[in-house]
């Protein structure tokens, strides 16, 4: 990777980016799970008559 010049081709840019070190990620920590998505009555009411508009 050369910091003195800008890459002139996409291949040079990809090669430069491939040399950037990845951050260390601790292996012992668990990734939090997302809250399940649910549709409530208010959300459903917004699209209840969608077929009439399409």
C-alpha cells in the first residue's frame, strides 16, 4: 500500500484496502441478539387498505 499516491485503478484500490489490518474482536464476548420484530395493530392499520392503492 502506498500512502504517497492515490490508486489509479480499481485493482490498486482493492489491493490497498486488503492491506488494512482488521480490528481485533474478542472471541469470548457474545453478540447481543436483536429483539424479534412484531407487527402491532397500529402498524397493520397503516397497510390494511394497501390493495386499494396499488
